[in-house]
């Protein structure tokens, strides 16, 4: 048995993601089988064929959740590229799924403890710059993909629920396990 890396390509509407997936290759004399190391979050437990984004009908609650997810991905990782966007989206969803955080995307994004906001942009008092439409639309498409197919996606953060920029050193980072560095962000889990 050996670990191999394969490039995964995921296409959704106008957005194509390329990322490396670690696999375990188990060879015997008759055949070779490869499966994701993180067996809980496979790229395709069931094959998914995403519908074009304009074909989805979302109710007002779902639209609000998607907006919160897309805005968080945009403000936290707009300069990171598609893998960075995906990583921030996965952390957001991992928090929603965790019992330690609120159970909706918007509540996770805007959570604070009275002093500190979970995502720094959400608590900023200064006016945020208006998102660049083309970039925001790509991130929004990815947010839709994450929102609809979260349980089918390989989690590039390895189930992280924390992250920070690599130019800061928060006190809490010594109390959790580092999982991966993607772009200028470092990701952690308990």
C-alpha cells in the first residue's frame, strides 16, 4: 500500500477547480484500487452532475445562507484563488456541522463573543469595499456548489474549523492541530 497524489478536476457552470487529492493505492496481482485517505469526505461517493447555477430555485432563507457563505469566502480569501475560496467555504460548513458552533451559515459567519468576531471582516466598523462583480460571481458559484454538495466534496482542509493568515500568530494556534497551509492561510482542527 502506498500514498499517491491525483489531480481532481471539478467543473461547475463557469468555474473549474483543480486540486490534488491524496489517495491510498492498494495493489495486488489482479488489479489496483485507489480511494481517498479521508474516507468520510470523498470527491464522489456518488457521482454528481451539477446543474447550471441559473437553474436552481432557492427560497429566501437559502438565498440568505448562500449570500453569507459567498461573502465570507470573498472577504476572507478573495486573493487566494479557487482552492483558497474552497478552503474557507469548507471551514464555514465544518463549523455549521460542529456542535461547538451555531447551526446556520449566517450565524457562524457573524458569531462573536462580545469582543472578538469569528471572521474579522464581519465585525469591521469600516465600510467594506464593494466586491468585484466577476470575482464575486465565481466565488458565489463555488458557494452554491459547497452549499448543495458539501457532503460529496473532498475537504481540502482535512476537517479544519479554524484558520488564520500566515503573517499572524494567534494564541489559540498552539492549542489545536495544524492540518494544511493553503495560500496565505493556515488551517487547524481540534
